[in-house]
C-alpha cells in the first residue's frame, strides 16, 4: 500500500512558469519530495495606453499574468469580467474586481464554446500577452485585443534544467516548452507533466511524452496527479 504522506519521497519536481506556485510547491514538500523553482520564462508589462473600457461589455482574461498586469496598471470601474480559471479569477477578486463568468473547464478552447451564449453579442476586450494564441478572437462577436505584457525566454535556466537528470518537469505554457527545446533539452531522462492541452500539444509537437496531465488545469492538481501516479507504481 502506498504511503500517501510520503508518496513523492525521493522525487524532484521542477516548476518552470513565470510565477512561483507556493501552494503546489508546499504540497510537494509535504509529500516528501523536493520542489525546485526554475522559471523558463519571465514577463514584462508593456507601457501602453489604457483602452476606453466603457466601449466594451466584457473584459476577458485567460491567465493569471494578464490579470496581475491589469491590476497593476488600472484602477476604476470596468465592465463585466470573464476569466479562464479560478487562479486567474482569484487575482482579480483579490484586487477588488467582480468576476462574472468562468468556464467549466479552464481552457481557452472550452471558453470559446461556452462564453458566446453568455456574452449575448456584446463587444469584448481580450487582455493578453504578446504570445497568446488567437483562439479568443475566433468567437462570433466583436473582440478587440490589448497586449499588456511580453514573454521572454530564460535560456540560462533552460540550460540548467537540461543538465538535471531524473526529475519531474511541470510545463504550464508552450513558451516554457520552447525555451527548454531551444537549448537542446531532451525528454528521455525526465518525467513530464503538462498543465493544459495546449501545453500538452506543444510538448508532443516537440517529440516529447506526457506522463501526467490533470483534468483541472492547475499546479496543485498536477502535483496531486504526480503523487497518485507514484502510488500506483
């Protein structure tokens, strides 16, 4: 029988996103593993003119980073807000904003199937990073885009990750996958976890394999999947 209290003993779990997921890293340590934070990307807020929010019925956020950047740049009344994921919504709520819509599955692909019925044709503003895909803009309603931050690849960290062996790497974005592969990172000596099917596809497109992918797209859920997988070994 697996000792769930020590199910990650001897395992190193590497988090590669732009922000340190404190709760998930704490869970790794709680389960006996070693949590390493080695970001493969960093974000920088663009100095751009703030749009006229009164021209829109909805603001759309698909990541915590876009929500955090928005909260740093803006204060005041806004239209209704749609957010992909509880963590994104949590950032907005913490800064005093009401979140009016969250899709059942935390992905942009699911968002675009659920949201049009709620939006009722109102004009939307998608607040995004410079590398975000155009999935949101494909919806059957007017959607403007405001690029609020840029993503940079941290290739020195990617090189350090490449030199590590026998670890579990959590990728949460295609950009992190790109950084890893740009320095010649290989898949053979690592377990690979993906958050989100877009990231999963990026890994597979680069010849990688997926050992863990949670049904809910959060760091804590993927840590639980890793722990569960260890219990079934």
